């Protein structure tokens, strides 16, 4: 096909001289409304060139294909696949791993350190009974209130003014401060060989304090709750205020403390009751009668531990 095309193209004159042009007789103008005369069936040169070009392109593609070279293709536009549904089990597994990685190890082991929370309204007699338990059972008595007051008076304390404000208003001091003071006192007592049994008096005052303490310090063994009528506690506090010099031993602060205990501290006792950790002692009796009931509770507690 290519040889025939070349011969035909060569047979036609490519250039004409000026003389030949002058002698040529033009019978018809190119720009005319008459239909062109029909040819004798022979295709024109431009048509043959177009066919030849298509043939050459096909030949070129065939050669590249046989040579193993990739051919240009029109890639269809990829449509975005819908997101696969999230596997709930996988999500839970990841969440569990995060929780494990973020778990806090308590400062002390409950096998080595015994903590009893001592709770009750202000003036219930917690401090007096804790002194007796310290003598008879080797407990270290830590009063959250006393630790806060000592820190308040300590020269250079960055918490002094804050603690003073909260105590004066009968409010609960931020738990981070109280827990840090308790943990430090426990560490110092153990280092000084004073014992590993602790009575923590007046703490926790809120459930988030209890959760945080058991998370970062040590789980509690028991909650000793001194139950006392409000009028009895008020009488005791007013009597104590005559000589204690405490800023919270006044009628206004006392009433605020009663409300705080009822609203925030008593729910802590109810929560621990669900864990079977609460031992209740009625305190509208003499100090001696109250302690007899307390002793029975602790004798039972330690006899169970020894078994």
C-alpha cells in the first residue's frame, strides 16, 4: 500500500513553472456554485494520506505491543468506595488497651498497708475514738482536718491561704491537696516505723475523693461510720469552740458543715455500704460505751485477717 501511494504521489507534478501556468487554461473557478464533477473513482491524495496515517498509527501500536511496552490507556475515573462499617469489637479492644495503658498503680499495696476511713458528722467524736484505737491496735491516726490546718500554718505554704478560705467557709478543700498531704504523712510514718495501719479521720468527704485516693494511694479496708444526732453534735461543737480557737467552731460555720456533710459526705457512706465496707456505731452514748462497740468491730476485723 505504501509503495503504490508513493508512486502515485511521485507521478503528479509537485512544481510548475511560470510559463506553464500562463499556458494553462482554467475552465472553471474554484469558488462556484456548481457541483464538482465526479471523479473516476480514484481517491484523492489527502484521503490516501489520512488512511496511511491511520495505518501507520495502528502499525506503531502493534509493534509496541509485541515489544512488551505498556500501551497508553484511558483510565476510568475511580468512584469513592463507601466506608466500611466500624467493628464494635475492635473499638472496645482499643478502648480496653487505652484504659490498661492509663491505669494508675497505687502507691501502697493493700496487703501491706491497712486503711480505715473514719466518717461522721462534725462533733460525732471521731478524734476521741481514734485515739483509743491508736493505743490498742497500733494504728496511726491521720486527721485530714489536722493535716490541712498544719499545712495552713506552715511558713511558706503555697496552699495556706486557699486552705484557710475553704475551712473558714465550711467548704471542702480541693481533693488534690488533701490526698497529697495524706500520702506524704503515710510515707513518713512508714519510714519512721510507726506502723502500716492507718485511721484516716474525716476523709473522704466526697465520692470522687474516695475513688481518687484508692486509685493513687491504696484501697481502703473498711469505713467506720459514727452516727450521731445533729443536736448532739452542735452542743459538743459549741462547747469545744470555747477553748479550741478553731476558725470553724462558730455557729455559722457549724451549720454549713452540717449541710455539706449531709449533701456530699453521707452519699459516700451509702456508696461504701453497697460494697459491704461500712460498720456503723451510734454515738449518742458515753465515750466508754461507744468504744466498747468500736472494739468489737476491730476484734472481728483482725480475727478475720488472721484466719
